[in-house]
């Protein structure tokens, strides 16, 4: 039988579309999606028939019968794949808390509930309930941000790079901004202070040296074109040894002499004293405001533990100027972010509670001993699950609990190793790298890290639900077998 004769045994598109099962799929997915899926399934069938016709001893009728038996399931699989989101939840067992590739700060359940309730319907996002007239977007969260930080005014844009762009455009365009050479940083994604200055229409005036910059260096740089002093917190690296940094207090004194505003890019934007929990003390937003910064910008999705945003706090006269700038509309946040920011900042009214309810802070400050207990429990669950299904009691992997070091990530706390514990898996029949790949391809991917011949699952960055999903991934030990599950 010729290939074309075999192909003719396949059903036509219109005949498949008239079947009762297909009609049900049309109700669920829509006509256009279903007909595309039917065509795709038939094209795959033709490809398979073409291969079998040359390589297989199977009779043509048997080949077509086998393929036809699974074609309807293939159509449904294609439709399910179309409906599945590309962006998916993963289990983070890398030990990196603010993992940039995995979405940085996870939001707490209370924040998600509040933001979802507001964003899921209409709200007074830009409506003044007192006057019945149009209101201002920032006012809904400005009061709570000022209350927590001690600033006179506040606003937010879509990230901290955007915040710096708006600040420089509104306050320093056409003039010079004085910056220490030791603070001309670059962070991820090519964000460089000199380039942001240029985009903001300001000119960079470098002072001091990489490791030492004194107040007198700033003073000598002031001229008629100077518009501001800029201080950048080097949150993603440290210069140590023979160093001298000009403090905010010293820059505030220079402001009294010159009248020039002091701007600080604080980066991570922490609002609690991490030193109380055995971590390196990061400059807090409240401290920057008290020490004399006129404008402070920081990220929402780093140590703050909120949604992606660039938050700007400071003196009212400067913030008002930014709110009126044309870029403010282009860079503004949406209603979900506004609601989530307000919900996160309200948790900081009680800092001790915030450490428990904001996932980033909870993961950062959790004692290693507690994590050790969770690691031992998960390791025993994995051993029992694999052992129960293994033939003749054979083990598919050596599972142990080992000390490890977690990291804050996201350009925060660059020198801080946080003691933790990991469940380690050393597969017997497959390389550890192949196990890591298989875990990444699960419906709920599990993301750990490799070291030597072991896969490490750091328990600091996983909650109870995540631990359950890890256990489910190893259930029965299929994922460890030589043949891919």
C-alpha cells in the first residue's frame, strides 16, 4: 500500500469536528482552538505514519488503527497545553531567598488576599471618596508609607531603576550630580548609575576615589551647574580595608551650606534591624530619613518583601515635583501593586509581627535548628517512599541531611552566609544533573542546586506546601529510575 493510500485512512478534519466528544471540547475551549488542535493532531499522525511506513514491519491498517486510537487523546492533550500558563509556580529549594530568576520576594497570603480583593473589582484607585472627584493614585498608600518610614511624602513607580530615573529627571536634569567614585555601581540587567544619570538628563561629577571619599571632595565639586548630591548604597558588593565613606550626616551638613538636595539610592530597602537576628545590619529606610536624606529610593521586592516597585520617600517639596513630572505617568504602578504595597507596609506597623508574616523576613531570620528538624523529616519521608517501591529493597538514591549556607540574593547582604540545612540526593542509576533536569520538568518544578554528585535541596526557602510537593516528586522513586518516568 502506498503512503498516500495510508494517509487516506485517516479521518478528515470536518468529520472529527462533528464528533460528540469534539463538540464538548468546543464548548470548553472554543471552535478556533479546537480546529487548530485537530489539525495539529492529524499532522502529527501523518508524520508518524510516514516513519512507520518505511521503518516498521507493522501492517498499514494496524499502524493507522493504533494512531487513531490515540488521536482524540492527542487533541485533548494539545488543548490542555494551550490552556496551561507558561509562567508557573515552582518550589525553590536553592537556598537563595531573593532569587531573581524565580521572582524574588514571594508575597504573603494576607497581602495576596488584600491585593486580590482590591484588584479583582473596582476601587478608589484615583477617586476621592470625600469630594466625589478624581483623586491621586499615590494617596491610597502614601500615608502608611510615611508613617512607617518617617518621611514627609511618598510615591511609587514600577521598579527602583525607574525611581532613580524619575528622581534625576525631576530634580537634576540639565545640571550636574555629584557622586563618589566608590558608588558608581552596576547591578543586574545592565543598570549602571552613570547611564541612569545620562538618561535622566543629568551630568555625572565623580569625586574621591574608589575606596576613599571625604566631604571635602563633594564640597570642592560644587559649582553653578550642581543640582544634587547622590549617595548610592553598595548593596551587592563591599569595599573593605583602607576605606573612607562620606556619611549621610556629612552630606546633610553640606546641604546646609549649599542648599543642594541629598538623594540616596538605598537599593534593597529594609525596614527592620536585621542585626537583631544575627544578620549583617543593612541601612534602614527610617535611618536614612532621620540622618538627613532629602529623597530615598528603594526596591519593593527585595528585603522589603513586597511586590516589584520602586518606592520614593522624602521631603514633600521634592516628591511633589516628581509627581507632576511627565515621566511619573509612564512609570506609575498598577492597582494590584498599589494594593499589595499598602498591605505590606501595614504589616510593618508591628515590626516583630512583620518578621513572622512577611515570607522574606521569616526565611532570613529562621533559626537553623528549626530548618534542621524540617530537613530530617523530609529526608525520612523520601527514604521511606523510595524504599517502599524499590525492588528487593534496593535503594534508588542515598539521601542525607547536610549543613549548607543560604544566601539573601537579589543583590542584598553580599557577604552574609546564612547557616542552613539541605536534604541531599545522590542518585544510584542516573547522574545528579539528570535528576535536577527531571525535577525541573515536573508539573510543579522543583529547583535545587548541584554540588559534586549530589542534588542539594536547601530547606530554608521552602514552606510546608513546598516540602509536600518535593515529597510528591519523589513518591515511588520513579524519578530516580534509569528509564525516564
